[in-house]
C-alpha cells in the first residue's frame, strides 16, 4: 500500500500532537527499559555516593532512590539538558556568585509571568505561557546542579533536608504551582463568563446541558454557550491543585523512606544481601515506577500538556477526584510497604 502523504497524516493540529505524543512515549519507554536493566545490577548504597567532578552526566549512572522515582520528563529531558548545559558552559563555575536560592526566586517570578500568559483568552498566548513554565522547570533543575557544584557533591541526587536551600526550593516550587493553577482558573473564568458571547472554539460535548451542577444554558451566537459558576470553576482547580501538592509532599516522604531503607549501609552480609534483593524486588520497582507517573512534577506536566493542546477543561473534569484518590492510595500503600521492609531488615 502506498504511504500516506504528510498532509493527510497531519490533517489537523490534534493529529500532529498525537504523533508527537507517541514519539515521546516511545522514547520514555525505551529509556525506562535501559534504566531497569541498569538498575537490576546496581547497588544503590554505592551508586548514590556521587561522581568525580569531570564525569559526564548520564541518567543511568550514580542512581539513587530520588533519581529512580523522578518523573519521566525530569529524568530523561530536563535533568540531562541542564547537566549538559552546565558541563559545556561551566555555568556554575563561571557564574559562581549565582546561588541556588537566586535561581529559585527567579523561576518563581517566571512562574508568575507564565500564569499571566496562561490566563489569556488566546490559545497562542496560553501556549507561550506553557513554554515559559517549562523554562521555569529547567531553572528548577538548574538550581540543583548549581547546589551540587558549590557543595562539591556532583552526582549525589538526593534532597538535603537540613539546608535552607531545600525549604526555599520546595516553597518556590509550591508557590509556582499555585500561580499556574490560578492562571488556569482565571482563563476558565473568562471562558465561561456568562456576559460574553459564545465562542465556537470553546464549544464541546457539554454544549446543550442546562441547569445541572451549577450550569446555565445561555443562548449565544451559533448556538448554546455553557456557563459555570465561579465557585464550581474554583473547586475544579482547587481539587487538582491539592492533588499536585499532595503528590509532591507524599512523593518526597516516600523518597526519604526508601532512601533510609536502600541507601543505608548494613554491615551484616546476610542482611545486606536481603536489602539488595528487596530493593530490586518486583514490588519495590512497581511502587517506584508508579510514583514516577503521579509525583508532583508529573502532575504539573499533565496540566501543561492539557493547556497546550487546549483541553484543560476536559482534563480537569476527568481527573477532579480520580487523581486525589490515586495519589492518596499510592501513599498509603507506600507507607505500608516501607513499614514491612523496615521490619524485614530489622531497621
């Protein structure tokens, strides 16, 4: 059969997005397989100790619990990008006066600017906001690179909870996520403003619904324009915002718990072997992998994708309570498993 011309393969914008999405998912799948094969022969106690200053970064070396539980975009796109940037430009050395906290405050400001763009009624402007927020994400990773360079802990991928920078970073991350969700909220206020004429580009399958769940059917140019109360729109954004916050906090707690289990040296050879086997068990790998899909940064990425493809309202409707249930259930499962392994290893 003759191949389809490109003009038919990408007959519309959504077809192109689906094609790019499949390419990205395929890339993540291949990288996950390589990571799994590498991890199965890696001792995290030794691997997590760090690297030499001149060693080139790889997402498959110097593995730690935190690296294994990072979301896919951070592990395979963001982290390599900023690590290679620093290696080739010597940014953290040349601009030694730029501290991690300075970068954190700057990416917080960028998140605010991004939210202003995301709140726009124009799709092109909202997409610019998404790009700005992705730049913020790169800077969020860069502050970690700069911290490791200044503290001479290159290759040590774990949170230093005793440092002020840790709290500055998580605070800026949290506020940045709040800015983004308020940007989405203000966009939805404009989209479903009952005083405005209906816009056909905003119509979806909900058109025609009337009088239910805070919905009012309003006549507009071209048909029915559906409007939602501001209270309902706020609740939609609030629910997902809470899911992002819980995903980030719960993930951080689980990473710390797993770190204590699998990165702590055990002197007894028998227990050390059991520690290695438990770390590489199917249950451990499953929990780590699922967290990669539902940690805070991953949930932020889902929002950004939904904004970019102009499906944010449909997305928020679909995940409103589902995401909260998944994140909470996964956290409880993780806590039970951590307690089980602590008992198993006599910790």
